[in-house]
C-alpha cells in the first residue's frame, strides 16, 4: 500500500483574490508572486472566514512501518520521482525492522536525526514545564540552548557534535567567558542530550565525554559577606532613600563634562552624611502632597524589608519573589514561610523559619498595605482567597541595580580590597557567615542554608573576615615561659609531687557574639562604624549550655538581638 500523494490543504484567501462561480462552485482567482494566474475552490472556515482549498507543494509518503502501523511522512520533495525515491527508502527501512536486522528504537533515532532541532528543543522546554521547573530555570535553559543553536548553526539534531561544541567552548574561553559560565552551557547542553537519548531521539549523547573546567581556578565573581555595621547602614539608606531622592540639591556641572547646551546643572549625589538633610528638604517640598510622601516611605520600607528578609532567611531573590501572603504562618508557635518546591533551587518544599523581630515587621507591613489598599477606589483584594495569592513583596528583577545605588549612598564599597563584591546573592552569603559568627553549629547552618554539602556552607558561603578569628585565639590555653621544666609542671598540675597546687593553665571563657538591636520606626541613623569603639573581643569557645540551646532548634537561626532588628 506504499504510495505518494499531495495533501489537500486550506489556507487564507490571497490578498486581491477575485471571487466568482463556475457551474455552481465558488472559486477564487488571483496571481501568485511570479505573476502566474491561479484558481482554487473557496470554502468557509470554522471561524466563518473564507479560505481556499489547494494541494500542498510537496509530496507525502504513506506506508506501513516496521511495527505494521500505517504512517504518513512528509518527503519535502516537489517532484514525483524524488518523492518516490524517499518512499522506497522508507519501505526498505521498514523491511529491515520487520526482519530484525535493525531495532525499532534505532530506526526511530534515525528519523529524529533529520528533524529540525528546534522541534526537539521545544519539546524539551515543555518537559521542563511539566516537571514544574521555575520560570528562572526555564528562561536560563532556553537562552543557553538558543545561543548554542545560533552560534553552532545547528539545523538538525544530527548537527550536535562533540567536536563542534568543544570548538565553541575554546572560542568562548579566548573571549574571556568565565569557567563557571562555560560550565553552565555544558550542563544545559548535556541535559538536553540525555533527554534526547531517553526519548530515543539520539542513540547516545555526543557531549558525554566533555568534562567541566575548574571553576575555582578563574572565578570572576567572588562574593563577600556584609558586616553588621554595614547592614545597619544599608537598611537605613534603603529605608529612606526613595524619599530623600526628592530632596537632592542641584549644582552646576563642570564645563568640561557638559554633553549639550542645556547640560549646565546636575543633582548632587546622596551620601550617608547628607541623607538626613535631603529627607527634611523632601518633606518640605512635598508638604502639599502627603500621599506622595506615604508612597515613597512605603517603597523604602518594602525595600529595607526585602533586604532584611534575604539576610535573615537566606532566601534567593527568585525564591523571595515567589512568596505570597498565604505562604506565611505568622501565628504558628515557630513562625515560618512555606517555600514551594517549584520555586526552590533544590526542588524541595521547605518551611523557612522566621525570627520574631522579622515576624513583627511583616505584620506591620501587611497591616499598612491593607490600609493603603482600602483607601483606593478599587480594592487590591476582594476576598480572603485573593489576599492569600497576593505577592508578599514586589521584588524587582533588576534588584541588583537598586542595591548598587543603595550601597553607594551608604558609603559601602561594592568591591573590597580583596576583590570580593557585593550583590543580591551576597546577602545570602551574609546569612551563612553571620550564622557561623554567631556560634551556630556547622550542621545547623547547613540545614538553614538548605545545602546538600557542608563544604559548600563552610567554604563558599562563610566569609572568614566576618568571623572573629582574633577573638578565637583567646580560647587557647595560656603558655607562660616561667614554668620551669615541663615534666615538673605536669607533676605539680596532677598532684603527683605530694603538693596541692591549683592548675595555672586554664582556658578563658567568653560570651557569644551578639548583634545590637536598633529601631526602625523612626529615621534615626545607625552609628558610623568608623567611629565606634571596638568592644571586647568574644571568644569562639562557648559554653555548652548556650550551644545546646542554639543547636536544638532551628528557630531562631541567629541571635534574636541583631543589627537587623527593626
């Protein structure tokens, strides 16, 4: 029953087509691109529009495959002889499958190799959606695969080869692409290849033998943690900068820096030392627009609360953006926020503990937002179900740009003397480092960070500069140089020389490091860390009773008295 034929198809009525009837049949007449006159029957589509019925430009092969199933395959051939040759090849392949010379799976792979790779990529992205992949993950996979298709000029699935991909990686290395970025492209491409193998689209993954490069040998972005004093300054600036922006002064521009005839003045930049004066000027300037003052203050409070939540929970930006009002359980004995598996990086549903002061801030935030929504003509929420689905915060996608401006206004260097930088993800690094600085056990910190490896928690997300390494030395035993012979000292210490002498070598004890609490309801500026006195250095050797208290419960994650308390 093997045959070839042209399928009958319908398409939109051509522009400028002339309608007429012949022997009771409605027809359309028009000229194609080459100027040749064409005629075709006219039918009515499902939506009531007029369409023409015509034959496809290429032939379709109809045959029975190796499993005995009747199939129709587009040959892509415009001539009958070429289409017949394709049909003969398909029939021969079916015979080889039926005779057992070739397996059905290998024969299916052969079909997929000649299909457009865009079709496989589209199906692969659909599989990600079916698995519940987050929007960020899906976007990253799509961007990387599309770039590979474009750069490697991949048309069919058979065009994906190890040699071509290695050549592309080498070119990116010469351009200066970071090892971690190159590895991310390799991971996406390998995952796509494995999916094709599992779906019998490829017999084997051509990229399997390509290994990752050492990311630590050339890390382009090394993040650092923020100190408690820096966090105080950041939260203060974030809280009041939106309003203070309206109180900036103007100054004339340097003639050498002017770019046009009207570029004669500019606004002075906000700094930590002048933000309070800018706030006063802004309030006077907007005295007749109290609703604008309320809006800007709310914007600043939300921004500061976003930063604080990131630092006190260790959530990533995308994870925080996924939280809704219904995610919060503020009245539970141990308050928490539910992070759904679809938004978590490890794809596990997690209950993230919330510290008491953060819970209080969230209550105030939700209460004030409800009051604002009730004041508008169209309420933001009409039912309890609608309220639960509202986002907790409006987290900007480009939050890093806002953070950079806040850091500059707070006088905090984005890149320190070690070349380590601050960005939004560095707030998660700060969370891990402050846990360690607060005496939290490594295994507890790992659970709080939701890491699969404790090495990642201790070596990547813990900044040694935040830890009190100098204070740790106080926990070491005293070693005076006037004790005499070591043997005599040990005898006296153990009482074997018939004399009762108290031990002279004893470790010093200290209290766990505590972060100071500051209020947030008034625009009091935090202390300048450059003028603050250095308190007595605490020891990292802590009492077992307090350690047991911290380790027995994940709530709170860090000491309750904190520089982040609002």
